[in-house]
C-alpha cells in the first residue's frame, strides 16, 4: 500500500500518514479527540484505530497517557505503527492487529480506563457497499457491528471506566440502547451540526461502565465554526 504525503496537526508538531488510496480519515476522529476528557495518566484503547489518528492526537495532547490501538486490517495497522514511530510515541503507544471480537485482555495487557471508537456507521445491508475493501470495512458493519462494539467495550473496559463514541445522529437511540444493554450508562450526548439551519449529523456519546449517573445533553457543536476566520 502506498502512503500519502503526511497530514500535519498542531502547527506541524504531529505528522500522520494515511493510505494514498482506500480508507482515509474524516473529521470524525478529530472531533472525538477534542471531546475526550483526560485526567492524567489513563490507559486509552482505540477500537478500529485505522491509521491511528485518534490515539495519536490524544498521545500528543496528553503526555501522561498510554494508548493501544486495535485494527483488524494489517496494512492500516502497519501505517498506524509507522505513525507511532515517526512521532516518537513507541514508548507510550502500541498497535494490535486483531479482530476486536477476538481481542483478549492479554493482547492489551490490562483493562483500559478509557475506550474510544469511531466505528463503522452503516448497517451491512443498507446502501452501496464500497468496492474498496478498506472503505467497505470502515463504513459498513461487515467486521464489527454496533452490538459487537458494545460487547467489546463491556468486556474490556475497567469498572467505572469511560467510553467515547462518535456515531451518526440518526442512530442515537440505537447507540444508547445498545450501550445501556452492555452496562454502559450514557452520561452525556453532544450533537454535531454542519450549520445552524441543518439537522444534527453526528452524536458524541460518553458513557461510564456500571454507574447510574444522570444524562446531560451538551450544547450543540457546529463544524462550520471550524472554518470561519
């Protein structure tokens, strides 16, 4: 696989390579990286890490944390590993090439304090399946369904740990129901809009394992503000 010229973040302090062709990251993981609340020295698990952009941003912004990225596709896992190396994060980051449904605690050493995910968002039998296998796996629930994700979070996350997921707003009810079914109490939802005259496009979910905390609906986030001068 050919990798593209690098993308730069944080005034060129973070360098991220991604595939020249195939799946390329969108704004979603960038938004979620800004949403995650880090206290200090947590261990983060990034499910479906792709080229590693989400965990790389968290590692850059929070020098005290460690992060593990799980990615089912070997070529993407190799790129994520390359990104860890060129940004000098090898001592705090690790990439595991494995199906999350088969990932064991021994693969990630111990239970993470936080799990983050930007999972496939289209049901398997809906819409056109992209002929590119990378894009198909990233966009459609072929290798991992929402139910698979919820069970993985429940199985791997430490008690009292926190999960952050970005997902289509139209599937919010399904997301909340599935996470609650797996002992993840939703504590906040933030809807993402492309403009003030438009319907919500995404939702950023925060849940805590084995708690009964109240749910807070956060103020809306408008992506068009990111591009205003």
